[in-house]
C-alpha cells in the first residue's frame, strides 16, 4: 500500500497560516458583531417607529410608502441625490472611476449601467489591474532600494564613528575588503518601521486636508484614508463628490496624489509585514518541533528526488559528477542509474554558476553597486521567486539565504 507523503515545511507553514487566518477572521467577526450589532438593532427599531408614524400622520399606507422608498433606493444606487452632486460620468468623474478600478479600490459609488460598459469593464480591468500590480511591485523595489541606500549610508557613518572604517573610506572596489560591509543588507524591521512612520504621516496629512475640505471629522478622515489606501474601498465615505469646491482643481490634484502615494506606501508596508508574519510562522513551527520536516528531508535525501537539488548537496553532487567522468562513457549511461530525464551533472554545474551570479547581483544591489550582471538564460526564471515576496527576500537581511 502506498504511504502518504509526510508534511514538509512549506505545507506546514501554509496550513498553519490558514488556521491562523481562520481564527483571525472568527475573532474579527466576533468583535465586530459585538460592537455593531446593538447599534444596527437600535437603528432598525428607530426606523420602523419613524415609518409607522409617518404612515399614520400623512395617511399613507405602508405598502405605498415602501414602494416609494424602493424607488428612492434605486435612484440612490444610480448616483442621484437630493443635494446637487458632481456629474458621475464626465471625464474627471470617469477618470476617478477607472483609477478606483485598476487600483482595486472599488468604492462602488459609480458603476456602469449599460451592457457595453460592463463588458468593457471586464476587459479593461483585466489588463489595468495587472499593470497596476506590476507598478506597485516596481514601486516596492525602488522604495526598498532607496531605503537600503539611506540605511547603508547611516551604517557606514556609524562604523566610521566607531573606528571600524577608515575616515577616507569611499564606495568602490575597496568595499569588498571590509568585513563589516560584505553582504550587508537592511533589516526588515527597520524598513517596516520607516514605512510605517511614512504611512502614518501621509495619512495624517491627507486626513487634515479631507477634514478641512470635505467637512468630515478627523477620525472619519483617518478611517477613509486607511480604507482607501489599503484598497478596501467600502464606499461609505468618498472624497471629491460634491458639485463644487473651493480651489477645486488644486483639491482634485492633491486628492489624486495622496491616494496614489498612500496606496503605494501601504502596499509596500503590507508586503514587509507579510515577511514578518512568515518569520513568526517559522518560529512557531520550530517551537512546535515539527518532526515531519526532518523526516521529509531525510527521506528525500535517501531516495534522491528526481530533478531536485538541495543547497547542501550541490557541492557534493558536483564532486561526484567529476569523479564519475571516468566511469561513464556517455551522458546517457550516467542517467540510467537514477532514471533522470536530464543530466544531473550538467544541471548541477549550471545551477551552481547561476546561483553564484545571482548571489553576486543581490549583494551588489544591497551594497550600492550597479546591477549589470546578466543571469544565465538557462536558469529557471522562477528560481529566485516571483512578485513582492521575492523582492523583499532578495533585499532584506532576515530573509536572505545566508541567514
């Protein structure tokens, strides 16, 4: 009978995170239900009392009154209000709408009503959201590079003050000889602190503007900033919706800049926090002393998994392949013992060279060198990771392979 494969570290981390998210959702639902349910029940009671009083005073039947209110709700959903509002589908309004679409904010105060508009939104959002996510990742890469440059300058100044660096030290080839700076990378916790301070400062400045222009109280403005910058976008509060403002053009421009910078900053902060959460999961797994992970590694080391190269076995396999050159007359004979479809000797050598180039490139990026190294095209494009998580892993110290 075939035995089930043991749980490895990645699967254990995934299941632990799923369990924590489920518990987090349950806890959040409990808290919000306890906070908001009494207020909802009281509001419903007040509304029923008002509805019956209105029906009795003006001698209007409840079915007719409810039909009128349904028509009002439909008009409200279409963007019609009692007070004069700005047009929803003029060019500035449509531009505001597509901005909320591609950034996945989705306030919901404006939605296409025609079939052609809904079909176009599907195609438009497909490419627009993908391009915007790419823009967020590129912004993340550059903000991390900027923070790394600034933090490295501070690190050099600290080393120079402590006497570990010569006073006339400059960036260049001499840096490779300084042991205190070789392989230095910024701390993920310092980056998270800087991004958090910047996000709070940006939200406070934007909230001051919304309080002054929109007439909201400061807490509502902060709430709107978080909901918008995190792309949650409930739509209960939406900026720039009145018919006219004082200095309207300047306010619209400031609103656009604040939303753009806020979304980019919060996106970067969320990704840094995700790295910290991953580290916490790794710590929890170690505390649990999960025995499935060592068993999985031992069994894979004994069986020699097909087309799998572990970092510890890379050098050993390379030496074995060098010794085996005199034993096998052809590459095909070398494959027969393991049943591989490709030559493990060539793959190991290729990956070893590519790994060395990749490590050199990441080290030069963290230490301020220009990235002019070309990765071997035969290397798998997904080997270094994909997306924001890979960017953070490559540039921050606590998640580097050398740690």
